[in-house]
C-alpha cells in the first residue's frame, strides 16, 4: 500500500511514497491510514502517602469532635462507638478517646486507654512528663485539656479538647463530651458542647500535647 508522509521536508516521492497534494480524490477514498508511536518505557514509582504533621492530626481530632456537637450519650450507639466503651454518666474521656481514634492517633504510646480524667492526666505525668503542662500557656487546638475547680485541686474532674490557642482575654475555647447545657426549660442536658474556659468553677489545670506524629510510624 502507498504511504503518506505528513512532513513535506521528509517526503521522497517514489512509487510507494507521495505527498498528499499528489493523491487524487479517488485514491483517497480507498486509502487506509495507520499511526504508530514508540516511546521509552516509563517506570512508575509508587508514591507513599504524605506524612501528616502534628497540626494535621490535631485538626482531625478537633473536626471529629465538632461534627458531634449537640449529641448526647444515647447518640453514641454501638454502631458508631468504633470499639470505644462510653460510660453512662461519665463519658468525657471516652469522647476524647473516640475523637482520637477517628483521627488515627489512638495508639498506646499516644493516648492511654482509660476513662478517668485523673488516670489520663497521671499517665502523661508518669510516662510523658514533657508532654504535660500546667495551666494554659502555649496551648494549641487539638491539645487534651484537664479541667479542675477554681482552686486547682490535685485531681481533674473533666477532660476535653482545646479548639483554640489562648485568646487575648486569657480564655481558651474547648469542645466537651458529657457537658451540662441547659435547655429552654432550664433542664440540664449532658451533650457535646463548646465551653470557654475559665468560667466560674472551671479552669484549665493541665493540658497534654500528645505526640500525634507517632501515628506516622
């Protein structure tokens, strides 16, 4: 079959090679065209998932918590607990652990498996003292907050998650599981809620800055 060379510079007119201008309309109707391309073989190197930073994981912890605003103990059914046991009447720590598990940082060397605020605070104190801080200076969104009374008792009574660094007025925004909020009738409902700290009887006694980066290993 005759071949057609697209580039006039490369064309050498012969019995088997013609320029397109030399092909009659009748010939064109019966022609078949072929295309061939060759390239060097390319090896695709697998790309590892990007390594998350501390802030990446912290933002996931916070976003998981915020998505549950207004939910009560009854809303955390077996189907969504993700293996975390929620203790009725005292599930603030369980909620924190649940948010961390959803964020992919629920590991024994990052978050202790305990449902007690005091036990969790003491775990950081005894095992990762450099990660536990008194007060709220240096706090960041995603840190785990331990609430004490205004007298800074030796034991915390509540655990929650910071959603901001320290505000200009000295307060810190937090999101809390099992936090009492009054409804329009004055009834107190325990649910996931925001709270600005400190308020009367509610201060940040300590906060933990978990080593979320360990989740990369």
